[in-house]
C-alpha cells in the first residue's frame, strides 16, 4: 500500500526511516529544522549533518519544519527528540490532529514521567502507533537486514504501517502493546550507558552479561508499572533492542558510558556529540518516575547518580555489587 508520509525530524533515525519509506514507493517528505539539511536533500540528495555518507532517494523531498503549518499530509513518522516532543507538537497541533502518527522517538519526558505516546496524546487527538526494535539508523540506511515491531491500538492501523514500510531488508512484526514498545525502547538507553561504563573500564564479558540480564529485569519492572505486557520485553523491542544498544559500535548511549568511564564530564561528552544520546535525559526521567512509583531500578539509579550527581563510576559498581543478597527474579 502506497502512503503519503511526512517525517518530522531529520536526525539519523528519522532520515533512515524516510529513506526506507521512499524506497518502498511511498511519497515521502522530511520536515527539518535546519535549512542546510533541507537544501542539501533537495539539491544533493544527502543529509550532511546526520547521515553524510548515505545517498538519499531522488524521490525523497524536504521542507522546512514550519511548512507543517500548511501541510495536509495524512500520515506522519514522529522522530523529534523526546524532551522537545511536547513543544514541537504544540506548535503544529492543528496539522497533527486526526492524522495517523507513527512514533519513532524513544524516551520519557523528564517533567512528567510520561512516555511519548502520552505526551502527544496530551497535545492532540490522532491515530497513534509506535515503532521500536533493534535498529541502528546507519545500518538501516545501508540496507542491512533489520527487524522491528510496530504496535497500535488498532491492528488494522499497525498492519497499514507494516505494509508501507516492510521491504526485503526491513521486516516488521505487529503488536498491540504500545506501552511495552515505548518502555523497552526508552529504558534500554539507560542500561546501555551502564554497559558502556563497563566497556570503558574493560570489565569484560561477565559484567556485560550481568548488566544486560539484570537491566532487562529493571525494564520489565518499570514497564509493568506503566501497564505493559511482560512478554513484550523478551521480544525485539525489549531484549533485542537492549542487546543491540548495549553491544553495538554505533550505540551513542554506550559511547556516553565509555567516555564517563574515561573521566569526562557529561557536559564535555554532550558537547562533543552531533546527535542526542537519549539515555542521558531518560536516566533522569526514569530515576524520578521510578522513585515516585516505588520501582526498584538499581542500575538505572546508579547511571542517574553518575551523570547528575557526579558519583564516581567505580563507587557505583561497588555499591551495585554490595547490595543485599536476594533470590533472583526475572522482574
């Protein structure tokens, strides 16, 4: 099924999804804040800031994000960073009302503890779906086989996005658990920072395996409080995305952890990165939400303390290892 799609957000993942959608014969327009990106996509078919080495389809169009005010496109992919989602949605609310919106942003709003679905629903009434799963933007743009999940309140709506995006290198499954997909896609970024710290300290495979396994338990506990289905977290948007983000060389969140282990401050790290590492703001959002809701999340708590309270990374590892002994539970 051919769709007319607007991609809101021109970062690496938004651009990769735009490439995918355009190459699958959909009519696709990227709405970008940066004039440099708009001009380059239109003239040279490249995104010079976020995917400079990838040639974009000649059918892919680009416009200024302010052109959304006059747009009547019926379908949108939402790829705005989490902490800017409410602000951008409020500005273009009239355009977004009643449209079909596929949320590709992974994060939790710090001020409210809300997932992106709830943030957007606060602003406008639309037909929402969520995409999540192990998918580095650059590898997707390079057409390396990638598998994700699309969830929606409507199975027909999820299937329409599934058909519009699936290709011989991008396969999607459908689900009804939008909350589970959002939680898995968000909290894994915090665990990936912890994994990066372990990598930076050269702590080895035992430590990595422990972080991934107990990190999955934390994600599951957190998700259940929000109303997610437990089985979602052993799937692509749970375990799959967690393993990728904790282990892959392209993981910005893992890179943040490695630099923290080297002794760099979070301000130095963020200042050196072109793209947002969602695990940094999400660590604060998760810490505040988990504290308020009484959810035990020791790994995420230590990541928050390292970033926002400047706790020594080795002290965090020691405190995690010396927690009271207990029976293992998967969540």
